[in-house]
C-alpha cells in the first residue's frame, strides 16, 4: 500500500504542476509572481504571507485551467506531563513532536471543478513508543484528496444559492472544533469528545452534497467504513452517513448541528468507531471576545468495541470555550472546559496526547485512558505574529478521569509553533 501510494503521489504532482502552468499555452496567464500587479508590500513579510504567496497560476479566461495554488503548514509542539496514575503512582514525562508537515495543492479547472490534494510529509510517533516508533520524514499519507463540482455555477441553483458535489477523501466534521482547521483552532489540541467524533480513520472516503440558501447551509454525506487506506478507500466494509446543518442567526450568532450514523457490516472495518452521535454547537462572537459551546450525545455500540460490554453504551458531553483578545488580533486568551461521561465503566477514552503516551517509568498505569467520567480544563495564550499564518501557543491542561479502578489525574504544560502559507 505504501509503495503504491508513493507512486500515486509522484504521478499526481508530476502531472498537475506542468499541466497547470502551461495548459492552453496561454502567454498572458499569470504564473509567477502571482501578485505582481498588486501594490508592493514594502517589505512587510506578514502582508506577503497573508497575500496567497502560493498562488502560482491565475487566469479565468483559460478554458482548461483557471487557477493553481500550492500551500503548506508546519506545526511543532512540546509538552511536559505530570500526574498520578490509577495505582497512586506519581510520574512525569517530556515530549516533543512534529505535529504536522503538509503540502497542499488546489486546482480550479474546466470552469466548474476544484481539485484538492493534501499530503502529509512527516510521521512522528515517538510519543507513543520511543523504542519502536521513530520520526520519519517524507510521504506518510494523504490528508485529503477530493474533486468538487460546482453544480450551481454549471447549471444554476434553482431554489438554492449554491450547490456543490464533492467526491474523495475528506475530513469528517462533527462539532464546531472539527469544522475549524488546525491553523484556526484556539487550543493546541481539540477536546477529547471532538477527537472521538472525528472517527477512527479521521479522513474517510465519501461523497458529499452541499446546499446553501440564505443564512442556511446543509451538507449531506455518505462515507466508506474502510479505515486502513492512506489514499482513497474502498466500499467493501460497509458505510456510514453524515449530515451537517448550520444557520447564521445574526452577524454574531451561529448554530451548527452535526450527525453521523454507522451502517457498518459485522466483522468489517469501522472508520466511524461508534454507532451514532449528534452534536449541537453555538458560536457567538463580538469585537474582542467570543464563546463556543458544544453539546454531544451518542452511542458506542456497533463499533469495534462491541465485543467488550464495558466499552459499549451511550455517552454524552459538553464543551464550553470562551476566548478574549487581550491585544486585538495579537494576543488571545482562551479557556476550555470539557465534561464527558458514560454509564459503562470504560465507555469513554481520552486521546493519545499525552496521557496515553509512552512513559519513562514502565510501572505507570493509566488504564489505556479509559473510564466513565472526564473533567478537562484548559487555559492558554495565543500570540499571533501574522494572524493564523504564524503564531505561537502556550497552554496548561488538566485531566481528571474516573476509571474502573480509581481516578487518573494529570497536568500538561504545552507549547506550540504553527505556520502556514
């Protein structure tokens, strides 16, 4: 699979770039630099970074290729963890991680189509098991790979303002945190419940239909349940369904409802990892502050955990996340509280960063991060050197997990550097 995927990446990049830059032999096409006709930025590197420096080709008059853009993101983070395990043993550990290195391409072609291919270029699993897993540079897997057809632009929208059909490998978005890009999120890591609802595979293969009307947007999706593909997955392991409805109630207030329903075949893979789940998010923003709330209810049953009764049952959670600009557009303070519970003794499981990670002391027992009640509190500061294109983040996270044996409590000090173009 890895060899085939490397070959696919090589062929893809080799094919897209020259075709995009020379399609139609258009001598008047804007190739490089893309922003030459705009006012000079007078050496302002931040303005340059925010002005789409990766736009390599832009010519709406070309019938074949209208636009080709490259982008990327690099994210690094460190953490110091201290806590008390399920046996009352105190422990502490240090971690550093290349969180993301990604190459992104976007191509608009044939007037109505947009192709996006994003490739992850690092695999850093040292925090999971330092003796067996290493930091590896180079092709890892595709993040997203999709083609979108603008139906409204091609045929008209009828009663809708916008209609788009997308096919390929996509991000599953359940809860407002997952709707936000990793470049935009206010916390270094998303909440535990958001990570769970993103699915075991996180980037399933599927098809979505997007409909817009006024202040409303509806997205309907059908996805493959295959969870082991690093490019485009097959359709032999069952499927699951997805729906997302958003409403811009006012300029300041927005509501988002998301739903995912498993239709997995017995004994097959399980990209979703749970039976079903629904979330309702509220987003409120003013000039200097804002508030995001999320309420979640779902059922573990029907996933791979079904063979272990104590990991079945329903679950519910809520997230409250206020934020405030201490210095407008520069220094941001954020607080997040996440409560998550289940009636079963192991009905929930916290993410692998960093409580479930490798520990220097082999006697540390965190019961694989499973329990039935979680209290999570995060407080952090984000300094934006250049908006979300370049920023540093620092935060402290507290976990209090009730396991079937006793309470697991940890405190994690985190620092992150994130840049993108």
